[in-house]
C-alpha cells in the first residue's frame, strides 16, 4: 500500500522542464491579452525588466604594437593585474586584447618607453613614438594592422624568476655586481665590480701615502681630494648595486615618494683646507644624521647635522646638532633638486693642555659653544621609490671655531666649500 501511495504522488509531481510553448491560437486577442504575455498577466501590464548584464562581461580593448624597432616589449598594467610581454616590430605587428586601464610599455632593458591608455571596446595603435586611435592610424598609413594580424595572447612575464627578487640583492650585498650577473646584465655587473675594487684599493693606497715622505702642496691636495672621492664612492657603489639588483629583479618602476612625511638621511661632508703646518693641508670630514619632515608639498624642515665627534685623549668631545630647511625646485620621477639653508651647532667639552710644571694646577674642564651657518644645493637620485643617493655641495662660514673629530678644527670666519654625499630613506 505504501508503494502504491508513493507512485501515486510521483505521478502528480511537476516535470523537470516546463512544457513546450503552445503556438498562439488567437484567443489572446479575444481576451485582451498582448501577444507573448505571460498567462494570467493583467492586460496592459509591463513585462519585468531584464537583469543588468554582468560587469565582468565588459568588452576589452585592443592594443596594436607596430614599433619601428623590432624586439620584445613588456606590458605592465598600473591598475590591472597584467604583467606580460609581446614581440613586435615594423614587419611584425602585434595585437593584444587587454582590460581597460593604463599600461606601461617597457623595452628589453625594462625602461619605460610609453604610457598607454586602453579603452573598453576601442583599438589603439602605438608606432614606437605616438599612440593613435585605429581610425586615425588607418587614414594615415592606409592599412589596418588589427585586421591583418591575428590577436596574440601576451605571455606571462618572468613568472618563473621570482627567486631573483631576493637572490640578486643578497648576492650584490656580498659581492657588488654579482646580483647584476644573475639578472642578465654582465656589462653593468663588470662596471660595478671594477668600480668597487678601484674605489676600495684607491682610497686605501691614498690614505697610506700620507705616512711616507714629503710632497708639494698641490700633490698633497690632490691626494686628499682623491682619498675623499674614492672613500665615499665605495659605500655608495655598494648601496647602488644592492638597490639596482632588487629593482631589476622585481621589474619595479622607480617613482619617487613625493607624498612622504619623514625623511631620514645619513651624509658624509668633506673638505680639504689648511692646517697649522702650512706645508701639510688637512682633510676634514663630518658624518651626520638628519631627520626632516615635509610640512607642505616641496617644503621640508627638521633636525640636521646630528652627530658625536671624538677628540681623542688630547682633544675635546663634540656634540653636534642643527636645523635645516629646504625647498624642492626640480622634481622628476628619479631626480630631485633641493636648495636650502641650515645651521650646525656644536657643544665642545674638554680640558686644556697639561702644564709642564708639575707644581702648577691642572686645567679645569671647559665647555664651548659654536655655530656654523651654511647654504646648499641638494641633488637626489632615486634608486627605489623610497631610497635615494644624495649629492650635496654646500658653502659654510663658521662664526666660531668649528671642530672635527680627532682634534681637528678650522678657525672662525673661514669660508668652507664642502662636498656631501649620502643616502636617504622616505617614510
């Protein structure tokens, strides 16, 4: 009985698909219903609106590449996930379908050669110099390459080389230039390695020459200037090798951090000047830290010239601090030029020389205060978005004696032309 009851219920169950639509019989007109209206609908009732189309079904745009120089070009989307390459040339145009957005076109050295806009449902042609709508291009050359060439799917770019993002900079940190070899840049790698060796060996050799023999003033000035340049170039080349290896391995485009809030800088300033011995000019260098804040666009101010200088057993100990303000007068994605003013202040604490007479009283501790105002020009070359190499020539005139480490000093009112170099990080 139960089985018969279940069979009876199943026989009245609705089918899996609706019944086929019956052809019109003309009764619709008699009943007042509109043709094609749903059964049971009120006469004159509006049909239900159709659902909007899926947003993901937006028609892509087309990018046609017809450059004058054949090669492999990388297509990177600024607001999309596209990161691919295509091969194109004057005799080998390429057509790619891309989502609407802004794209960077890079050459085989990963340098940006064009920034292109792809519009949904439209076709743009890039000929190596300008980007034009396909209609304008066709009128100019009398041909439509988008119809002559089949659509090419861009190949994923460098997806299998993610290990270089950490291996290349780490290699350059141990051996400058080794990361560039891993990135396939033997020429740059050789230049960095050769430059690092020359700078290191040259600075050591010029430093040791100061302990041997007498030489003319001009020769001594040349030795000290060479020592300052070589000893500064060595660490800067090392920083450049690490940052450049990372940039190339990851394919990043350098776009300086214009909207930063804080800038942290480490700088070495140096100059060559006279000493008490007129036949032996002296080398004066100054390592310092600056913490600057960008209060409004382009205008930066904060603490600068922070450092401690040790005078040795016979010299004073110096605590240095200061203030600085600068304004950015030139701004490009990888190069800034700032001009500004600042003051470096010093507090020197130490004792005078011990008297020869053992019965004389020992000198007491003395504290002296000094100030050195200066003006400067600051060139900043960005290795990464938040990292720059800084080159800062400046002119200063100390109003009191200016002290350096290891009991070195320059007299007041002596104009000092200094060359500074260092690095900055932006937050």
